[in-house]
C-alpha cells in the first residue's frame, strides 16, 4: 500500500515538474513577446483613414514574370522628413526617399535612394519633384508615385523625422566617418544649425579625415549638399544609415532597448505589430548587400512649365529596367505600358 502511495506521489511530483517546466518555458517565451508589444505601442500608427492600402496605386499591367520576381522580396518605403513641428503625416516634404528591398530567402538588403529632385509623375498632380508627393498626399501618395513610375508593389512604409537620426547615433555610441576637405568646409555651420533646432550642444568637427562623430555631427554630415549635388547627399545619407545599422547589430541588449525607446515614438508607419515583429526577429540575419542612388543614368535641367531645377532619368523606361535588374536580379524585366507611356510623355516634354 505504502509502495503504491509512494509511486503515486512520485508520479504526481514528476507530472508537476513537467507542467512547471512547460510553464517556465512559456513564460520565458512570452516575456519578450509582451515586451515587444508594449514597446510597439509607442509608434505613431497610421489609421486606415490616413493610409488606406486599397488606395495605393500599383500598376495592373505588370507582366507575370515581374510579379513572380517581386513576390520573393519585401519592399518598404522609408521617408525622412524635416518636420520642425513634429508632424510626420502630410505637409512636410520628404527630405529622403529610400526603397528598402529585403530578399525574403537570403535576408540580403538593398537600399536605393530616390533622388528627391527626380522628376516623376505624381498621380493627380502630373510631373513634379519626387519630394513634393509627401507634402501633397503623405505616404499614401508617395508610395503610389514610386509604384506608378517604377513598377514596384510597395504598400508598407515608415516615416521618421531627421531629428531622430541624431538620437539613434548617440544611442549606439556614435559612428566613424571619413570626412573630406570639402565636406569639412561646410559641416560645422550645419552643426550650428542642428544645435539651434534641436537644442543640442554638440562640439565642432576638429578637421577632415577619419573621425568618430556623435549624432548631431553625423546628421550635419548627412545634410551637406552645396559642395556637390543631391546625388552625393543621398550617398552620405546611405553611408550613415548603413553604419548605424551595423553598429545596432552588434549592440548589447541595453543599447538596443535604448534605441527602441528613442526611435519608436518618432516613427510613423502603417505596418502592424505582426509586421514589425516579423522584421525584428530577423534583424541579426539581415545583411546590407548594396546601396545605390536612382536614377542611374541622369541629367539635370528644368521643365518648361515651371522652370524649377530637376533630376531627369535619361530614359525613365531604361532606368526602371536597370532598377529591376539591380534589386531583383530580373534580367527579363519588361517595363509595363504605364511606365512606357510615362517615359514617352517625359521625353516629349524634356527630351530625356
């Protein structure tokens, strides 16, 4: 009888131990999930009335080969705005426009800057600068512009204020930059401007060459434009972004939590919690494979209608073809009739 009781007691103890073990594992799994969800509540989420995916224009005449190629990638639009009043939705022009393309299988990431002064056809507004689309209709119109002119399928975006860049760089302990003599000649006045706008008190850069810089200094570097062109400015922005990404990948958990607390309140996106968690769980697998600016073949000039200075794709159709080869390894890409028509309109008006 006593043996039976001992056996029963031993069996109960073992069962309780197994149940406790399972509960402990569940708790350990749920803690980070609950934590991530709690942090995601800090984000400014776009409501359906602000950004409705059903209203984002995607060319319906893209061929089957292109549609198949696009399915293997996740394309996200990243907008950097210079908003002095903190507004991230509409009104502010997008100071930076990037297409982040993630190969779902290899986790390779390619970053493409769309030059802000590129002349593109904005639905409802005709030909204008790419940067204007965000001011006219926010992220929804900007994604429609990218899809219409480039045969893309973007429906997800994130918008950040340029001011948050400095905070993120400070959170990762700064980055290393190679500053040219020409860049050095302009960077300190821009540091003054950043200090004035943000209330920071950053020191000047002491000279050209390799420098370890803080957030304000790096942001000033990313905004240099007068010495060369919008093309080099976009390149500087990509350099800063990739260096921050690499530093974040090697950061400890405390630093990562600090970055999350810093950046999320200043992010505006239509990605759901599920979308963001799916991106976050693979962050250490991502590899920035390459970065570039678009259009590849370009000219500068003006439109007869407004006289403003533009960047023109020297054949929009050809540049879109090269973009798909670059991003998606799609050498068989044929531009849609929509892109071909826009390209012809642009050629008739500008000669490019």
